[in-house]
């Protein structure tokens, strides 16, 4: 209503004083709350058409530029096959003695030599450190006819200043949480065997010793890298002088997940995590694990696949946004594959693209808000909501507004498209890695066809509306000789740590008798 443009002939008539006065008066009377001004248009229709064309052109040009940027996130079948091939090369490098020290995918032996057989029995404590929270669990496992697993657990937050403070502070905090849990359960004097799920790369020489190679994800506590984390925990317990624990096993979350799922399905010989971080483990032939003596049977290998690409072998598919996320992370240059896949980083990739689009004037009217400058604003939970098919565009807009991003409907469409491009690539890359693993197992066993189950855990996998489907399809496409079933792990790391502890206790007892 503010600038109605009028036809030229009409304008002449209009300019007659009497007509315009009457018109103004009538309009004021009809819409007293609006301030309506009449502006005389110079060659309105011609210019107007030109403006309409220019705006349409700008929008189509914008779409073209947006599409061109997002095209970098679209990987072809060929590119994904390449990723699978490169993963296989890195797997071999990690397993071989001569290349192990320089290998980026570390292929760490776990000293877990078999999956559960149902004879596991007893009461165990489990600790779970490595995601967003720290958990302490009491796990009761019964074998035979009364076969069951009962769990009690309590979740404790780890403040960021503890994650990134000194090692002593971190382990003192952990021990104080354990103390609280033992009081809560009334089992302080019991000295139960304990399994420690510690979800970081550890060089193990036995089931109950693990030297932390380097922190990943959001952790950075000092004086821990290069140390045996079981010792750090024992020292923390000693410092507190309040209770004692019998630490039997240190376990990666992938291994815990595999064991939990294998307890239900003996075909499960792979563990996968797609949560804050991403990683996988699987049962490898002892003869291929050159870092451990002996050729008989199998051992679970913690791949630490998050570090895939740290030698530059994925650089051709990394975008400027991946590089920006890496540059500003706690461990720049490290965990490059993980940074393209997992929950802690996907939101950051999205945020970097949105900042770029805003700077280029495609979004948010070109205004970079405080919210958009906030790191980690797009948590997995929000990405998952934004991409949900059941959500109308208006609801996407509401979510963005809740995050402090004042968006129009057009903005919301673009944000959703960006999220889709980033999460789809993540799922495909993860699938390409998994395809390499299943084909390796198939070849190890000299099979034309392999049926295998993967135990999976992690918030991104569980919450995201499309991630799992895209990942499964990619594995199918890239490893057509394998039938892969994905089994969602319920409470994987805690239960798995207890199962491994049970096996550890049995072996230890057998040695002593
Ligand atoms: C990181 C850790 C790895 C863990 C994964 C999933 O990649 O280095 O040990 O399994 O996150 O939590």
C-alpha cells in the first residue's frame, strides 16, 4: 500500500488537484491507522518489468551459486569407491609392523579375543568416559537359564574446565563421581571388578593397560597423553583414600558396543560409533595383526578410523568449510575423517557454510548475528530436528528463531538444504569406510559372500532422520558381496565393558588355578 504505482495517463488526471485531494481524504478515512503516501511513477511499467527481471535474475544467480557450493558436498559413486579403497590402504598400513608407527589409522589391538558366549556371570562396575557425559554403572550379568543383564547407572556432567584442565583434576573428578555412585548404591566396601570404557585412542599391551596416544573430541586435560589411563585412575583412587577397585579392563566404546550386540547376535563382529566422534572396531585375524605375537584366532582391533585422512589422502574431497572447522578445533590437522562425519563437527560445518552464505548476501539479509558467531550452536539434536521430514517449513523457522537466528521462509529452505548436503555426505563417507571393513573381513575369510552384523551406537546415528538409511545404502552399493545387518546397541558401552570384564575375570581365574 505504501507505493502504488500509477499508469501514466491516469497520472495526468491524478495530478489534477481536486481528484488527488479527494482520493487522499477517502483513503485516510478508510484506513486511519495506515500512513499511505502516493508517489508518482516515472515510466512505471517499463522500469517495473526491468526490476522484476533483475530480482528474478539475482535470485536465480544466487541459487546457482548456492548449488555450486553445495555441489562440493555431493560425492559420486566413483569418489566413494575411492574413499573405500583408500581406507583399505590405511587399514593395511596400520596392521603392518613396518608401517604401523607412521600409520594414521592406528588399528590398535584390544586384547579382546572373542565375543561373549553367554557364560559370563557376576556383578561388575563400569565407567564410561568419552562422550558428552561421564557415567558410572553397576551391571549384574547372569548366565545359563537365568540369563539376563540388569543395570543401574548414574550420569555425571564433566564441566569443560575439567575436560581441559589438568589430568589430576580430571581423574579426581571421576573418582569423586564413583564415590558418589558407590554411596548411592550402598556398595562402597564391595571391591567389585571394574571395566573402564575410555573412548580415546589407547595403545594396549594387555586388557588392563592402555596408554593414551592423544586426546580427541572435546578433551584436552594435561599430563595424560603418553600415560597408562588405568594407572591414572588407580592413582586417583589412592589419592582419595576412601575405597579400592579391581580394574580388570580398559575398553573403547566401539568394542563395548560390538560386545553388547554380540551378546544378542553372535554374527556381530563389528562395532561402530557415530556420536560426538566416530570410530569402528572389528574382529581381525591374529595372523594379520603384526603388532601382537601369535597367529591363532582373532582379536578385536580398535581402528581409530577418525584419523583417516590425516596424511592428506582425503584432501581432494575436503572443502574450505572442512578446513575452517579443522583450523579452529582443539586438535587441528587431526581426526579429519571424524570431522566430516560426527556430531561434534557437522553442526560446525553447517555454521561455516551459513556464515559464508550470509557474507555473500544469500541469507539472513546479509547480517551475521551473534547466534551465528556462536560455536557449536547446531547440536546434533537441532540438525536432526531441522532435517525431519515431518516438520513444516514454519517449524524449521521456529527452531532457527529459538537458536537466535531470525530467518525468513527462504532462509529456512536454504538452511535445511545446507544441513541435508552436509549430513548426507557424512553418512556416505561413513558408509564408504564401513564398506572397506566388511569387504576386508570377507576377504580374510576367503568368502564369495559374507553375512555380518554391525553393532551401532551414537547420538547422530540414533537421532538423525536420514543418516542411518543413507549409510546403509552406501554400504550396499560399495560392498555388494556383503549382507550387512545393523543392530542398534542399547546402552552399549557400559554393558559391553561389563561383559569384557567378565571374560577378563574368567581368564585371570583360569591363569591362577
Ligand atoms: C573418537 C575417539 C575414539 C572413539 C570415538 C567415538 O574418535 O578417538 O576412541 O571410539 O571418538 O566415541
